[in-house]
């Protein structure tokens, strides 16, 4: 049975009406009037930006704390709400959603840089349906159109209210709920299997991290310790104007932080969303970083993700990224594995609203420098562990990737409701 026939059978002639989100729900904002000190030892719970970005359903085991007094009038998160991130470094990643699919115990608030959508009581949209709907390719594309910005993109709430949302069987709420339940059942079966595989992979990675930390732990008198600036070059990125973005041809990848999330880039950067030619490199005054450079986020919330990656070809990277180029005393993959053990937040300057890493701070970090032969021995051991936990061509990572693709295929098939083209045109 083709995908179209499968959906037609599921709908069984049911009508699908596309309506503006603003007619179906209210939009509320996150925490207001908060300073950095309010997030230290708080008395109340809140959902973080990272929680929303990473999960289709809010993970209440990852809730953090903030100070909120009884006299404050802050918006509380409720069961059935859909939470959205308000900004991102790229338009494609703005407005990521996370549905509240379990009952909320006590008062829980929302991150300042996010907003919530609360459907009216008479609108038959279930939380389980919402968690898949707003992550579908079609809805993600529509949400991306609501973003504006240059170096950072923000969601326009007025435009967001105009996004068209599919309402199944508007005249028959019971049938609507039955169809939604079947869609959720199918998609949840895929995500549950992926979750099981991910849990197994997480256990393996903990084991890998343990052995990595053991291999890279040295006493002060065992090896020589030097500053990173003495054994490597720390290099900040460059501005990347929009006019030069969006090209998939050219010998030089021009990486952004978001490229670190591309499947296949878990250890070594293999793919990019933007490529440039030698002439563009010259015009922008970019000095491409060589193979073996270790890159990581240097500004914003991305610093806390502690992502580090290796360059596989000479590459450029934008000014939200920093790179460390190893010198002759250190093997590139030894540098990479050691930096994996280093918490970027320890050198982030958070005196302002946005944490950032200064080049001088990174240059002053102390790193152990064992003999090159010992570095090579450690790298050989860790490379084997890395292949088991991060390679997308073998083992669990490969299986998880295939399951995720399978889920995405059926998700987009099941949300390919009639009049999708009309909906897209209307919300443009």
C-alpha cells in the first residue's frame, strides 16, 4: 500500500481543516525579570531551553531551579501545552517544540528565551499528537518561515499565530481523537525502540568516558604540563555574511555550531550546510584551519553542550566557533580526546548576558604532554572505543540512525494531510 493510500485509509474520508494557530490557542511567554543570580539555588522549577530543544516531550527529570517569589506573576506550564524555543543561530532550528505529555506536579515555569502554546479546551488536539506534529518536516518548514534575524534568528509571535494547524474531523471530536491516537501509537512504537537503543548506547558511552578519563589522567610529576597556547594555536572564527551562505559547492566547508549536530559529525566533521570557494575565502579574509583542528562553540548556550569536533579537511568556521590547531608536540587526536574531558564552561566569561570564551582564556589552559609514543598508544585505544560508540557505519549508532530515518519517514507520511499545499501558501 502506498503512503497516500495508507493515510487515506486511516482518515477514512474524514475532513481535515487548516486553521490559524492564533484561533486555536493562546501564546504565553517565559520567565521575566530574572537575573543570573536568580538561577542559583532557586526555590521553583523551570523548563530549560535545552530541554525543549532536545526533546519532543518535556523531560521532567531534567528540570532546573530558579528563584520565584509568591508575589510574582509568572506563567506556569500545564499538561497539554506545547513549548517552543524562541531563538536560534539558524532559521532552520528556531522554534523547536516540546509537548507537555505528563501531568505537571506543582508549579513549573518556562525559560525566558522560550514561549508556550496552550490550546483552548474545545480544540481536540492531544499532547501526544502535538509532540509529533510540530516536529514534522512540514510544520518545521512553516515555523522556520516565521523567523527573522541576521546572526541570530528569533520567532515573530505575530507571524507564529498565523501558522495553519490541521484539525482532524472538526465536526466529530471523538473520531478526531481516535485517529490521533492511532497516529501516536504508530509513531511512539518507533520512538520507543529508538529510546531502548539509545539507552544501551548511553551505557556504552559512560563506559567509554570512564576508560578515556582513566587513560588521560596524569599526576603532576608523571608528565610535563604546558599551556594550550604553548603547544597549539587557538584561533577564533570569522564573520559569515548571509550573501555567502547557502552554497553546497566549493572545496571549503564553512562550519557553524549547528553543523556539529549533523548525523555523521559526531567525532569528525564530515558534512556542512555551507561550502565556499577560494575566491570567497579571499574576500572574507579567512585563513582556513588545517585537518586535525579541534573546534567547539565559543559563545551562547551552546558552550554548555561541550561539543568538540575534529576537522577532516581544511575548513572555515564562523565567529560562534573557536578552533585549536595542534603543534608538533601533540597528536591531533590526543588533543581532541583530552579536550573532550575539559569543561568549556570553566573558561567561559559569563559576566554578561551571554557566556563566551576568550582566546586568551583558552590559551592559558594547562594540558598534559606525554611523549608522542604514549600519545599514539592512548589514541589507538580510544579510537576503538570511539568507533563502537560514535561510528554511524557500524554498531548501535548505525542502528539508531536507521530507526530515526524510519520514524521520520512515517511521521511525515502520517502528517501529510490533504490541503497541505494550500496551508503552506496561506501561512507564507
